[in-house]
C-alpha cells in the first residue's frame, strides 16, 4: 500500500546572508525520513539549525540573540556593501512512499516557507511566494502534518540526553516524563482527560 504524505524532512534549505553564510547558499537535499547535521566545530552546524528555528517562527532570544537583525551576515568580505537582510527558505514537497526506503515525488506539490530578517529588526514570512503571517505558515504546515507548536521534528543538541534522562512518567499533571513526552509527539495527550 502506498500512502501520500508530506516529506518528513527538508528536501532543501536556502540561506541568504544568514549568520556565517554570505550570499546565497543551498543546503541539502536532505533525506526524506531522517537527516543529521554533523561537522567540525565552527563549520556552521548550529547556523543551519538556527535557520530552521528562525523560519519556523522562533524569536531572537531562542536563537541566542538580542535582535533579529543580528542574523544578517557581517564579515570583512561584505564590509563595503553590507547586506540589509537575511533570508531563510525551506522547500518541501509531497511524496508517496513506495516501500520502506523508496518514494516518489508528487508533481506540482513543492511548497516554500520563507522568513526575512531586516536591519530595522523586523521580519516577515512568505508561503509559496505570498506574504503572510506566521499563523498562516503554522496552519498550513499543520495541515500537512508538521506541528510547529510542539517542534518534535527537530531534535536539538542536548535534547537526546534530556529525553534519555526523563523519568518514565511525570509525578503530577504538570510534570513531564517520557510517557507525557511521547503522548505529546503522537498527539494522544489531547485524549488523556
């Protein structure tokens, strides 16, 4: 049986003047099921992850910054003509799983989510080239099975250890253990009551 689904990964990411990435840089394509960003210290791994967090609505403080304008690339290479913005675009596409490891891309289903940071500390979103609000991006991605509220599609450095150290179950209703974490991931937590 084949099933139609949105790719569970980011087929491609495009960064323009984002943090350590001067000009336009394309990263990917990523695997349809699981991708890992690895490399030596200082190679830009955290900036790739920060780009995903930025385009998916995280505030500057979550990216270890004070202002969104700090995302704009600054280096000696651009000091004479510094960029006035940074842009992150993530390209998704729907796929049909044909086996455990094989899939086919559904023609005409590519979608692009973009966010731009400007020197005046403002930012804006685009969905498939049209300016929109973050809630529109979140709603659209949610309809495709990508839950930005719980951010369980992106496991950050340190989270694997945190998950492995969780108690099996929370001690009270406000405490989170592994059971509550898993219920949150699969969505069954809304049926607990």
